[in-house]
């Protein structure tokens, strides 16, 4: 996973998995944008410039096949925030799990949710994780060589969700201050992945931006 800012002030994201071994590469060019209104709808003009890319891989499989659930992501940024938009298609949305409403509840991943993992220093061994579900619950933690720090809190990140017919949406605004870094500049390398958990069929289905998660 990498973020490269080129001379056009675009952000390029790729990924590597399994302790730095490059298995495959996907690039995402995320433009600067006007900050979208955070209402759980991805129709704001700020999103129009952000390309919509599918999450292609099955999650939690030693030999991942195609993702069993259709999920699209969008990214853009400004001087203060990185914005993530996710479109989650689900023919079983009426049976989706949505139980967690609080802050910092570790079991948020037991619901239909996404996890957004981001390494602004591209270390390959440390990252921040942000989890949210249909009810816009928020869980965050930090991973370093010392282990998981579930007590870490990103104080400024916000999220909103909405539902449609057989689809739901996530809007997430993540301030650079939560990550302890300034807005990206040309030449920076970052890492990220997005993982989706879906339970509407009665069994787990997972999708990931990177093979294996």
C-alpha cells in the first residue's frame, strides 16, 4: 500500500501485503476536493472528482477469490482532512447486523461494517485502524511493533451513513491531526487498505482492497 503525491497534487495509493512482500499492486488517484457535506450521501459535489473503484478481493482466505459482496470506494482530500466514501451493495440489507451504537466498542466488527487501515509513514508494521458500521458507531486503535493500542483515540474523525434500496453508504472524514501528520505533499509514500464485513446472508462474507486483507 502506498500513497505517492505527484506534481499534479494527486494521491496514488497501492498496496503490499504479508510483511512487505508485494503480491499485487492497485493504484488509486485521489484528487484534492472541496470538503463534502458529511451526511452519509455521496451525491455532494465534492465527490464528483473522486474516482469510484471496486474492492475486488475476498477477505480472510489464503487463496482469495473475487469479493463475494460488491463494494466501491472513493478517496479525496483537502488541507485538513482525508475523505473516504464507501458504497456497499447488499441484497440482504434488511438482515444486516447493526447492533453497536457506542464509541470504542471492540465488537463493532461483529456488525456489518468496514475497517479502514492507514499507515501515513509507510512503515509496513504500524497503522491506524478506523471501524464503523450501519449505525455510524466509531472504533479506532493503533497498531505498532509493541502491539495493539485499543486505548488510542482519534478525537476528530467523523462518520455518517445512509441507506438506500439494497445499498448503504459511508462517509468518513479523517483529520490529519488525528494521524499526527500534515496534509500530504509531493513524494510522500503512504499505505492503506479497506476491509468489509457482511453478515446479511447469515454467514460471514468479507471483501478487501488487498488480497488476504
